C-alpha cells in the first residue's frame, strides 16, 4: 500500500493523457452492461435455493432460526453485490416474496442502525434514529409478521454471532420460506451464519471476462474495427485476474480514449509491477486515478471523507466541490455545469455507481474504490470516530469526525487549517460546537443530524465558509451573524422546526443555493438582491416592499422550476414586465397562479389579462402551468408561437378562458392537461379540419372536470399520442373517436394508455379500427353507458387489442353486455366490477377461440356483479393465472364444473397462488371435476362472508395461509386431506403456516378435519367469533412443532377435552391470546403463555 501511495503521489503526468489525446475519444464514454456475464450457474443455484421451502443441506432450526441464510462469498470486486442485485430483481423472485429488503451493512454492524434501515425499507418512511432497539424491533416484528421475506444483507464483515442473533430476532415471526442473502468476503462469517453451503464466487472464466471487458472498453463498437487496440486490450485484460470490477474500471478508462498510444501507456504502466495481496486489487484500480485530470483527482480524493457505502447525490457532492474551489466556471458554463461534467466522468469511469431505493436515485462507491480514495488522500483527508486530536494530524485539510464525545481543548489547536469538517456528535443531547469559531479556514461545514437546538453566533466569523449544512436538527431560528458569511454559496437548513431565515439573509450576495422548506423560502425579504441564486422553488407575491414581483427582476440565473403565486397582488402589466420573466432563459418550468377571489369584477379581469401578458416567459421554457387565471383571452405570446420549445402545458381552474385554440399550434407540445375549464366544443374550432397538422408531437392528453363540454371537438390526427385520460366530463353524452382523426385501420397508432372515468352522461362509446399499441384500458363510473362498440373481431384482419396488458371495466351499472374484445393475447390483468345489469360473461369476451384462452393473464377480479347467475366458464384453464378474486356476486348459487373447465383436463388452475371467494350470499357449494388435480400451486385461500357455504374443494399441500370468515354450517369436512381423485395425489396441507377462522357461527368442533392433520409448518392459528364452537383439540398441538401463536376470541362455549391439555403446547409456542371464551378463561388463568386484551 505504501509503495502504491508513493507512486500515486509521484505521478507527474497529472492526467496529461486526458488532454493530449482527447481527440481520439469515442462517442459514448460508458456502456451499460445489461446482464451479468459468466455467473449463470451461480444465479440459477441461488434462485433455486430462494424458491425452496426448506434448505437443502441443513434445516433452519439447526442454526436457531426460522428462515434460511444463503451466503455469497468472494474477494472484493468479484461481483457478489452485482449477482445479488440480479437475483433480487429476477421476476420470479419478485413474485415469490411479499416483502423484499436490501440493506448495505458494511463495516459498521450496528444492530440499531440496521433495524431502523430495514423498517424504513418496509414502510417507505423515515424513523427517528433516537428510538431504542427494543422499540424498533417490535415495530419490525409487527410489519413483517407472517409475511414472506427476502432480506439481502450486502457486504457483511462482523463475525459476532450474538449481534447476528439480535439482528435476526424479529424475523422469527416472518412466514416460513423467508430467506436471507448475505454477501461477504469472509468464509468464516459464511460458515457461522449460513444455513446452506456458501456459494463461492471465483474469477470469471476467460471468455466471459473478455466479453465484459470489451463491452466496457469498446462499447457498442466491434473490437475487430480496432485490430491494434484489440491486441493491446487482450494483453491488459490478461493482467486483471478475472475480476469484474477491474474489467469495468480499466475497460472504461481505455474506452475514454481510443488512441493506441494511450492504450500502450496503460499497458506499460508501473502499476503492473506493484505487489498486491490476494484480496487487494487497488494497484489495478490505481490506473483509473492515475489517468484522471488534475481537477478530477482532487474531486475524487475528496470523497474519502464519506464513510463506506455512503449514499450521496450528485447535487450534494458537486456543491461541496464548488465550495472547495475544485471547480471553476469555463466560458459560458457555470460552475454547476462544470461540476456535473466532472461527476459524470467519474460515473463513466465506474468510480461512482448509481443505485435506486425507495428514497430515489443515489450514488455509492464500491468499498475498494473507497479504499483508493483513502490511499490517494492520506496526507490531507481523514475520517475518525475519536474526539481526541492527538490522533488527528495538523496537516489535515479535510476531516470527518463522528464521535460520542468531544474534547474541545484538543480540537482548538488542530482545526485552524481545516477546509472541510463533517461533524456528527452521536448520543449527545447538547453537542459542544463552540469550537467552530476556531475553524478560520473552513470552506465546507456539515453539522446535519447533530441534535442542535441553535447555531452559535460565532458562525459569522467563518469568513471563508461557502457550504453550510445544518439540516435535520431542532433549530428554530438562525443567528443574524449568519448574514455576514458573504462567501457562502450553499445553505442547507432542512429543519422541520425552522420558522424563518434571518431578516438580512439577502445580504449574502454570493448565495447560489438555498435548500430549506418552501414556507421558509417565501418569507425571504428582498430576495432580488441574491443575484447569484440558481434555484427558487416558490415566490409569493405581496404588495409590501421586499415581496413585490419586481424582486424577480435581477434573478437572471434561475434554473429549474419557479412557482409564482398570489398574482392578484400585481397591479398592472408594467409591474409584471419588471419581473423580467422574458429574460430568464435557464428556467425549465414556470407556474403562474392567482388566488381565489369571490369579488371579481370587470376591472380585475382586465388587470388579470394584462398581468399575464406582462409575464411572457423566455422562449426556451419547456413546461408552463397556469392556475386560476380568470381572463377571457389568451396572451399574445401564446398566439405568436413564442413558446416554440414548450413541451408540457397545464391549464386549471381558468373558468372564463373560452378559447385556447392557439395551443394546438405549439410545435413541440408533448403533454397537455386541462382541468376545470368551462368551454365547449367551440374552443378548438379554429384549429382547422381533420387534415390540419395539429398537436404534431402530443403524447399525453388529460381532460379533467370539464362540466360544460357536451360534444367532443374535431381535433385532427394525433400521430404521437400515447396517453389519453378523461375524467369528470359530466355533460358529454357521446364520444366518437373518429373525431380524433382515426382511420379504419389505425385508431391512435401510438396510443398505450386510455382512461375514461366519471363521465356520468355518456351513453355510448364508438370505437373504430384497432389499437395496435394499447397496453392499459380503464373505463370507470359511467352511470348511463349502455353500449361499448368496437370493430368486430371477424370484420378486421387484426386483433383489436394485440398488446393490451391491463383491462379494467368498473362501475358501469347499466351495461348489459360486454363487447367482443378478441383473444387478448398479452392481457395480464382483468378487472370486471360494478356492473349490476350484467347477466352473463360470454366466452367470446375473453377468448376468440377455445384454443386460445387469455394465455398470459395473471390477475382476474370479478366483483359487484349482482345479476351474474353463473361464474365464467373455463377459468381453471387459464395457464398463467396467479390471483383470482370473486367478490359480491350474490346471484351465484353454486360454483359449478364449468368454472374449472368445460372439458376434462388433468390439472385446474395450474399457476393459481391466491384465491379469494367473498360476499357470495347465495353460494352453497362447489362442484369439481373428478380426476383433476385442483389448485396445485395455491398458497393463500380466503373464504369470507359465504353464510350458506357448506363444502370446500380439496386443498393442496402447497397451501400456506387459510382464512375462513363468516362461513356457513361447515365443519370443514374436506379439509381432512386431499382426495386422490384417481391421481394418487394423497397428501395433507402440510405447508400451511397461517390459519384464521372467523365468525363461522355454526361451527361446533375442530377436533376433526384440518386439526387432525400433522401441521408441522403451522405458525399461527386465529379463531374468533365462532359462537357454537365447543372443542379445540389442544392435544394435537404438541405435533404442531412450528406453532408460535394461538389467538382465541369471542368463542363463549369453547372448552378443552381435558385440563391437562394446557401442558401440551409445543416448545416453539410463544404467544397465547385468550379473550371472551367463558369458563376457558378461568381454567387458563395464570398460564405462563396466556395474555389477554
């Protein structure tokens, strides 16, 4: 390591190759690897283990856990995390597990932190870091109870088995079959925590490694096109020892410059002569650093301040670079643009990796890359968790300090020369930060999450400070001395408790970024003085000095989005023009809004029109939203094609604006939303005939709450339209899609999504032709719709919906007949709900022929079909159906043979995993086909509110969850065991892990049927509201070896067969909840497991 550091520091080239040979760079500097190469066998093995209900070589109980742990072991850079990500995103795995959680552990194996992160991943909300471990674990247990979990713990280093047991304790309540994947470099860790033999990743084979390397080095180009480079590349690849991380970093380095001299210089680098350990590839990675330009080297080295696996954003890091002076504006490019360019160069070199979580997109560094940042910054940058400065060198310029104590007297002498300080004081309610006045040279100061209640006045003495982050503290008010930081560029103060900024904050004339809550931003007085400001999210116009719209005049550097509200406080066109909106060329999005005024008169309307006229934006604007404009005419700048670059236009609550025809001529408009406007067909009449080229680029059209619109206008053709949404157009009686420029052969040739909702006057829908690209179709809440017309399947050569994936017909109460939609070959989800006049679902509706029956449908919901007399036939033949919900179909008396199949087949509902039959008030039973295997994949069955139901079909051994609620006079006769039906398939429901029986008023005994089986996987039994239930055979429970929880509520007649049964609960038993069960409560009073509520 020392030898390598010396080489790095002695590197005299200082990135010269980047400038000298730049003319040879290829067009794309990075190439996205769409799949993992060379790991197919390992991937297949992991997926097999994840989908198995039990471990192959060892039971989970042998390890003291109720779930399986699969370790992935290999040296750094070999691809453990990448392989785990590939498996995690696998479609079959996504469907198999109800909850999927990814946690990066790293060297800091803190159980409290990890538990908090797991909870946040499950709930998608942040939790306080001050919560105690037992509180966090109780929350986690509640969230994951009885759920099938996949947890990935990436980059585990800790070998402490006690800490491991603490972390895993809440997962004992997860469903059987839950899995944990652990990636680690340590075989010792894998042996201690794994419940199966570890999957060890070695080097990639030569063929796969070369494929990966050439994709990174040559991108989409073929190596054969560069024969000299290919020869050099093969030599370099042979030096990389088959490690994927090395292939990416070195390959991308080569790909940044396709000059043979550049490639030879890398091939002959002294790096290859350095000694390296078996688990150390830093000398190879050093090449990536050696060939960076000087500014990029400084930017990269700065990242050693972050802890390993720290999640950072581009904005966060680049603003720190700017504050440190690593970035200088170039020509017309601002510092932010140059910094962004630097950032993405490091991304393209695979030094930063983009990832995604519930929080959004972020970046991380591989831990070996992080090691490299530390190696190249050893003299100037350090991270420590020790508050004693005798371990902190006086030559340091950048320090990250995380500690539970601070010895201020030592820090005073050490911090005078610091340029950056990341300070986080752990476990202290009132951290001592008086030392910050000694930071005379500080540029970047991060004090976020420090439990600060106030910022000391001495902060005003930090005259060189350019970046200050005090977010996530309890600060209510900032000191006025903050306004003396004239060099400050970025202020981050996202504190929920912060009421306002200091009154003179506008004196900080170099301030470029203010990251605070909107309600704080709008209180800034004289904000127009901040002429360097790059973003302003919101501006509330007032009439008093310091808040008038003229404050916007000097803010010419604004980028991104600006929302201006309370425009009723602008008194004239001249005042509006002084805002200089026309000169704000960097704004991408602008929102203009007026407040609601119940006393509008003609004079005010005239002023509104003049004000909007005076707020003409720059021609580069891409998104415009206008809200509560009550003028009657369009501004001239919308009529003269001044907004030639506008892509998104939203108009809402502009009730007097009658003519918006000019919008149809916007050449690049892609998204058009209109809401709560009071115009009729005439608003578009001047758009011309159907042959006019109107909305030539429009991709999305959304109309909402258009109560006056009675007839849809002729809008011409929409060659690019992908999405149409129409909601709450309550006066529209008819839509003829021919008005959209449809032809017999192409109705919206590009349309992918069509949604029609809450159109209560609509009586008929006429469609022409077919929808060649439509994937999503929803029709909902149309009270008078009687007919849906499509071109007949037999009248056209093409299927009307060849790629439709989601179809929802909901709340159409007078629709009596479903249209013929063809074979729907790509349909995945079908929902038919709320059609009270529908008596029959004809076979032709969901299958053009008997041979092709919804071949890809996975989810089917039938609900609120009051007149339906029998369920659709042949649902048991749907090959991919996984979820079936049949609810509130009150006229069906029996689930007959046809429901399964009208023909003899060996297996019915082959792929079905979840079945819910509910609120079937007339249904008395089932009739199934003898000789067929029913529901071979079923995992969850819910039977609810079927008071007349007396019999269930045979249940499969795959069943894990069974819920019976408000079921009739059954004593569960068919739950004893599966019938053979001539197939020799005679097994019990041995996989059942959860059973709930609720409000089955005629159920008298559970001694027979299901309870007579050996339910070895059953974990929870809930029985409640069964008034006639008298027998609960606890003597059988000693065989339920996985049982953890028994709840019995509101069963007043229940008794035990004999008192000594109280001692027969299995060792796994943990919770017994007993409530309102008559004499049984007295018998079990004082039992060690018993609790009540």
